C-alpha cells in the first residue's frame, strides 16, 4: 500500500469548481458591463442601477442563509446541480426583463433569481474542497477555484460588449447564461463524494484524510455525509461563526463594488464605454489571478515554519489586509492616467481574492464537514447584507455628487471604504477568535 502511486483526481474536482466559479462571475457581471447602454435605453439614474444591484445583494444575502443548509441537506452533488440550473435560468431571464411594464422591477426580478441560484456556489464549492483536500491544501485549492471569479471577470468585458454590439444586449444575457448547462453535464458525470468515488485510489483517499489519520487515536476518518443534524441556533453560539460572518460583512461588498461599479467609474471618469473599457478591465482582473492563487498558497509558508493552520492563515491574512491600502492613492494618481486607476485597483482586488481564499478556509479549519456549507452560508448572508448597503449607498452617493458636478468625490469616498475594510475585518476576527478552536457539533 505504501508503494501505491497516488491518483490526483481531487484536482479534476478542483477544475470543476474553477469553471463553475468562472461561469458564476460571467453571469454576474453581464449587467454591469451593459449598464451604460441600458441606462441610456431605459433612462436609469445611478440610484436606479444601485437599486437593481442592491436587490441582487440582498437576495443573495438571505438566500445564502438557506443555501448552505440546502447543500448540507441534499449533499454536494445535488445541491450544486440545482444551484447552477437556477442561476443559469436567472441569467437568461434578464433578456426578457424589459417586457415587464416597470423595467427596473423586471431586471430586479432577474437579479433575484440569479442571486438565489448563485448563493449555492460557494457553500457547495467550500464543502467540496473540504471533502477532497486535507487542511494544509485547502487554501490553495480554494484560491485556484476562486480564481475562476477573476477569469470570469476577464472574459466578461471581452465577450459581453462584442455580443451586445453584434446581436443585441438580450443575447449577451442568453448566450452567457446558457454556458452553465454545459458545465452541469460534466458535474453529473465526474463528481461523487470520495468515499464512493471509484476514480480515487487508496493512496489519494488516505492523503485527503491525512489530518484525521495524524491527529486521532484510534484513527477515525470523518465521512463526508457523517454527523447529526444541527440547528442554526447552535451555529450562532460560537464566536467562530461571528468572526467569519463579520469578515465577510466587511469585505464582500468591496469585491462587488469593483465588479458592479468599475465600468460606471471608467465611464464617469474617462468617458470609456463598450469595447473601449474591455482591455483595461480585462488587464485589471488578469492581475487579480495572482492574488487568488498566490494568496491561497501564502499560509503554507507559515504552516511549514511550524504554525498550526489557523495561526498561519491569520498571519497571512494580516499581511494581505495591508495591500488594499494602496487604493487610497487612486483619487490622486488616477487624474494623470486611467492606468494608475487600473494598477491600484488591481492590487486592491488582487488582495481581496487572496483574502477570500483564506477567509473561506477558516471555516473548514474550525468546523466539521457536515457544518461547512451551513456556516459558509451564514457568512455569505452577512457578506450580502454588507454588499447591499454598499451598492445602494454608492448609487445614492454618486447621484448626490453628480448633481453637484463632481462625481469623482463620491468615488473617492468609496475607495477609502474599500481600502480600510480588510484591516478592520482582521482586527475584529482576531479579537473574537485569537486561537484555533475546532468545533464539534
């Protein structure tokens, strides 16, 4: 047995998570890239657009509370499948939103369906990562699949304006939305939990569960479907839950602000729309791939120096939290060239992806596999609420300063919030959970 060469099927599963997350962010970003065009066609104000994306954030927030629970109940395979079916339908529904007498209501309904479906992506993906990777590799695996968000954000500004220009904005929603059904076929064929997956050999199965083998006597390997049911109330009793939720509340909205408002920012600041913003945004999100993958691997440096997993992860997250502070320079340097804005925001967005890879992994550090999707959902709900407040507040702020004739001041306020969010989040998280304390439910 010791000479058996280990299979590497876990990386096939990681690839599936990567492509699902890519599709997730492709669908999510279509609206933001069409915002200048749709605003002119339907006479939207920034506050109107803020309402539509705010509805998405709010629906996503409350759906996350149940999405994790549903994934834990149905199991990863069925939970993820239903999630992508629903969000793909929601993406396509946007194409028909203008048929509703109140187009803002129509797009808000489309965003709601999209949000409900997409709320299952990260609970299912984090649960899958915990199923297929030992703790020391989970941040790297999370960073890899989470980089799909960056790739989706890179591809969207290339594909969406082109489709809209050649076939109309409706087909941008339909074409991008349909991709999810292709992924669904591969998921159904390739995924099964490790204990029932015939593509894993004994060596890889043992490696996946090396944490249990090394830490427990007598040896007990926690099965993916093992454990009693528990209530939400039990989850909220633990400081670990509140630490994760606060970290998501403070920082999720930053990434969504970049995703939903950057095209509008480049339009307002530099009068760049359509295909003219494709290259700057694509480059910006290309840079963020470095943060996602590199940030996921970063804690390994400290773990290899003898830190236990949570301590190494928190030390890495503190360093990562310092990088977004460069965004404070954006209002001052961007007046010389939009490339300064691209570079500085790229650093902030890259740091967010590094942060995201690690904050997700703190859940699997501290909670049993049976609880991971539920806890992830609770944190996602907190992140969605924070995102709603930021998106709706941004729209109102921008309308106010646009009326005064200097909208750039509104963006300066938002950049300050985006820069400071991570240091604040880390400080509170570290205060609530100073040391690693695994939970047994």
